[in-house]
């Protein structure tokens, strides 16, 4: 999806200089070329519109093409019917490198409701990668992810956040409409890590690294580890399983467990500890420690 958006922008920017180059550059050899309220589209071999770009203004000087108030629309294909709309206050295309930078209020929205927002987004036509070093927010289904820095392929099926990651997941709503714990999935869950974190929508997996911490509803407790992998149910979009590795600590009320690894399965709400597990339990009169 994002690939089409990026390709549409690239095609647009290639077309615009073609108009500008027909103009007399003037005695200075490089007077800026301008255009107001433009609309340009691309078509496939069958004559079907594949993309459309609108802008309030365009300025070209040298290798740089600057555009204000961009709205780019990618139309779905026979195999992928979903459309995507990308907007930004302004953008810049470098004809020498083939790279596009969108700036200020960058927003991408798909027909299915997936959203990406950031202040700056770069796209490399050569590498087929979109990236940003700024704070990025991505929402899809019941998952909201935020972090500093992102790199992804243009279709956004796999996104890698670089650092300071916060992911919030909502459980499946109950009959009252409120997120609730149960066999279908946990209640609200927040996962933080220093990063990186990779979110793979295609395979329904999220991998968190470095200082990972999971907190849930009051009765769910918390879990920390060096690395954590979360598996989702492809139908319900809820969490099926959490696998934690490295210095695992699970806290619930005053009870604490330690292990090298842990597997938490949501349906039966069971935790299996492996690798030197130790359980510390507190009662009103005494505490008990159960080492491996």
C-alpha cells in the first residue's frame, strides 16, 4: 500500500520537471518554476487509475521540487482492493537521489482503518524503504504503537520501531462494550521497551527487545524480561501467547517469580517457567521461596 503511494509520488515528481524543463530558464540559468492548484494521476496498461496527487502549489529550483498541501491517493489493485490516502503540509523531492521527504502533519490512512502519523517521513525509491527519525504513531485493529524512529517496507506489513517504544493493546470488548479479560484475550495491556521493536502484521507477531515490561489490568500483574515475543490470533486479533526470554520476572500482588524464560498462554491464563525458575510467595504470616 505504501509502495503505491511512494511510487505515485515518484511518478508525479518525475512528470512535473518535464513541464518545467520546457520553459526558458532565463538569464540566470535557473529561475524557479511554479504551479498552482494542480492535479495529476497515473494509469496502468489497462487504463485504470492507479494513483492521484493533488497540491496547492509546486516550486522547482535545481534538483529540488517542493510541494505544499499534498494529498496523494493510491487506488487498490485486483489483488489488493484497499485504497490509501497520504497527506502532509509540504513535501520535497530530490531528483538527483530519487528520495522524497514529507513534512508536517504527515498522515496515512487505509480503507480498513490503519493509520500512521508523524512529523517527517522519508521514502527511498532505490531502497524501497520508508523511514523517520521522529516520533511515529501507528494504529491498527486493537493495537496502538508509538516510538522514536521507524523503518518499514512501503506496504507497512512489517514495521520496525527504533527506540522508546510504547504499545497499547485493548482486549476484546464484552457484551457491555468495555474491554474485558477472558478466554478470547486479556484486558488492556501496555508494553514498553527501550527498543528496537518489530511489528509484523502479516505473520501476527510482535518482537520487543531491551528492558521489556508488560503491565495489564489490576489482576494481571506485570512481567519484565530482556526480550519478548507476542503472538496474535489472526481471526480475533487478540493475543494468543507471550514468550519472554532473559531475566524474566513476573509480579502479581506480592508474589514474584524468576526464571530464564516464561510462556504465558492467554486462553487458559497459565504461565510455564523454564530455566532456573524460582517462586516467592507471601502469606499473612510468612514468605516462602521455592527454587528449582
